[in-house]
C-alpha cells in the first residue's frame, strides 16, 4: 500500500472491497428493470413488443383463466432472475461475511 498513487490505491484497495456493493446494485437494478410493468404497458401498443410482465397480465384479463398456463408462464419469467441471483450470490455472501473482519 505504501507508494501507491491514487489510481493504484483505487484499483488495489477500493475496487476489490467493493465487490459486494456492485453485486447488490446489479441484482437490485436487474430485478427492478425486469419487473417493470407500468411504463411498458403505457408505451407498448403492439403485443409483439410487450415485456414478460405485461404479457402475463393478459392471462388474468382473458375470458377464461387457465391457471396451469399462468403458473407456467410465471415460472418461466422468474428463471432469469434466479439465474442472475445464483451467479452473483457468492459476491453477496462474501461481502456479508467480510463485514465483520477487523484488522
């Protein structure tokens, strides 16, 4: 650490300790953008350009509600969220585990 400039300290000290923060921000941002409903509903005039959540809402507004199709579509729409969280969860757990380390 002695003799490091500002950029060296940033790349060797700050960024390695900020991994959990960046992982948390990535997960929260991805989930928030994936679950966007109102804005795509307002601007999405064509059904071929709807997001997954807007398309899921059409299952509930149909004349007959097929629950098996609705639950299957909901499970498929959750799969990317689970994959992103599974990929980034080691960084989140590592950040929580390192918060109690002193020294």
